[in-house]
């Protein structure tokens, strides 16, 4: 595969299996195709009875090269206002999956969306004053990043202008994080793990073969992706190369095939091998719904 140019744009594309959430942990139905959220609108027009999938970005704790943003999927009532629906999912907080890594959010409880408009690629988001509460430097940057990544999943949004109670924010939080205009994904790469898988999302049905995309800053731009079944058996273990590494963040786009006899929950693992003994390190695990090859 030819090298992919470095980019900070969303790696999600409308209509792919990444945009299909997995079944419920309790054993719900097999995932089926659903309408996708490829473009954004702030107008609250709904179509009763159908749903659309949106992304909300939450946080995974851990070591410095593992902690950071993670994309999750939410099924919401169908609407043209998918950006507003995505913000609603984000402000509602993470949904925990039994047996999976714990997700968290830096956005304070009680934060509400007051307004959202999208013009010329800029989403202006107006949030209640709760959004600024308890905001040290680290917490401020992570909550800002959550909003930026959630809104820039849409092809019509390149950056986000923040407002609080109708006031445009130029310095945010108690530590005075400077916001010099609309904020883009590139402004928050410090909030990403060393290997950031943006597709598939946490808890998604990944298809077979599975497309795995994202960004990474790793030694010699090389790392590994594994697919593991529900019993812990490794079904695939593939080397992946980013467009840049060893101090710079590059994009990656890989196709991973695997063999599984029946649909089931499994794990997509992105990791490095230790230069000392070859043991896995910098491990990021995503629960994913596996399916036999079609």
C-alpha cells in the first residue's frame, strides 16, 4: 500500500463497518447496517423510528503512551442535527462495557449544550459555565480535546470555536489555557496515545477483513495490530507502518484479515514490542465485534 499523507483530518468514513455498533453485552442481535453520520448539521430535524450512529470521544487512563482519547459509538434517533446528537452523547458520559477497559471523561457533570452552529467549516459550540469548573491545565486540555475530536468527526467541521454562556473563550480554565481562535485536531495531539486507532471505534463491529486507521508516533513508525477472539486466541498479528515516526506523528491505514468460526466479542490490540526482550508494551485494547469472512 502506498504511504498515506500525514493528516489531522478524521479517519472515519461514512458507511463503513466501523460505523456499526456491536450488539449489547447481554447478547443482543447481530449488528446490521445503519445510516451513517458523514456530514454535520445543527438543525434539529428528526425522522421518527430510525437511528443514526455518531461518535463521542472519551478517555482511557494508564501510562503516558497509552492514556488519552478513544472513539466510541452511539446509536441515537435519526436526525439531520448529527453534530448536536454527538455532543449530547458526549455530555451524557461514557457507557462502560463489562470486561473492557474503563472509560472516563474530563467534562464536568451538569455541563449542558446551549447552542451549536456550523458555518464555513467552523463549529461554534456554546456550553454552560459548568464546562469551566474544576479545570486545571491537564483537565482543561483533555475536555477541550474531547469536544474538538467529537465535532471534527464530520466532514463539514474542520475546527471548533468555544463559547461559555455566549462568551467566546480566549483563555480557558484556572490555568489559563490559551485558545487563539478555532481549535483543530492538530492542537491536541498531546491528548493521544502513542498509537491512536481512530477506526474501528471502541465497541464497534469491525468487519472481516477489518480496516484499521489512525495516527501514531512510534520508533521507526512501526508497530503491530492483533485480532484476538473471545477465548484469548490470537487470530491475526500484523505489522503496521505509519507515514512518520520517532518523534513525529504519522497516519496509518491497514487491512487486517482474520479467521473466526462464529460472530463474537473479541479484542483489537495495538502495541509495540520491547527492544529489550520483545514483550508487548504500549498496549491499547479495543473491544470489537468479530464476524466470519463474508
